[in-house]
């Protein structure tokens, strides 16, 4: 990877032996290893048994989970907030695990639409709840850095599974709760 980074820097006519750049390929490699670490994570390892029996079927919501991901079209970050809701069917999961599931899929090359769906499907698989809802609101540097007129635009994507897809009132309740 360091050779690829050197080629990129060289491409713009920069001097790789310059003080500020000399260690850049090494640093970039480390950063990317972190940004792409989702590829080597496994759902089972993340959950690590933190699933609990719970009575009731009231909606569980975790809102404002920070996400940082990389747009696969431009290799630039997109970042924002992820809201996850589910209706249990006898099982719940530790709140921090939902954030870690979001990280696992965010730390890959992504498009925002797929990210929401992958998170939703993972929660579905782990908990087998009545339904899962995921909404992501994010800003994309590939849009923000290229045109002044797009600097404040935020993209919102959602994935609704099970009860959230089937029942408009369930979806509406989720939307109301996350906008508080
Ligand atoms: Zn992009």
C-alpha cells in the first residue's frame, strides 16, 4: 500500500523526500488499515454473547450513533449519524453492540444506502426481532469539497425491515422518536 501512496504523491509532482511527506505513506497505510478494519470483523465476535432474554415488545431505539465511512466512488469520507430501532421478539442486545455493528459496516468502502441495509440485516440476523429500522443522515466530502452549492446538503437513507416495513404506524412512531 505504501508504494501506491508514493505513486499517488509522485503523480502530482511532489517531492517524496520532503520532511512533511517522508513518513506520509506509512501514516496513510495505518489510517487506511483502521478505516477498512470492518472487512476483518465478524458479527459473532462483536456480539460475543451479549444477547439477553427480555419480555415485552416495546420498540428499542438508539439514536445519534456517530458513523464515519468511506465513499466507494471517490474514496472520500462521509460521516454523520445513524439511528437504529427494533421491536424485540424475546431478545435484546447491549446498546454498545449496535454501535459496533454500525462501525463494522462503516469501516469499509461503502455507499450510504447499502450501509443502512447491511446494519439492518445484521440486527435482524442477530436478534430475530419483529422488525428493524435504520436511518443514516450523513454529509459526503465528495459533495462538499467539490461545489459550494452542495456544502450543506445532507443525505438521508433508510432501511426498514419486518414490522417497520409492513406497518406505517410503526414506522411513524420510530420517525417521531428519533426526531425528538
Ligand atoms: Zn462519493
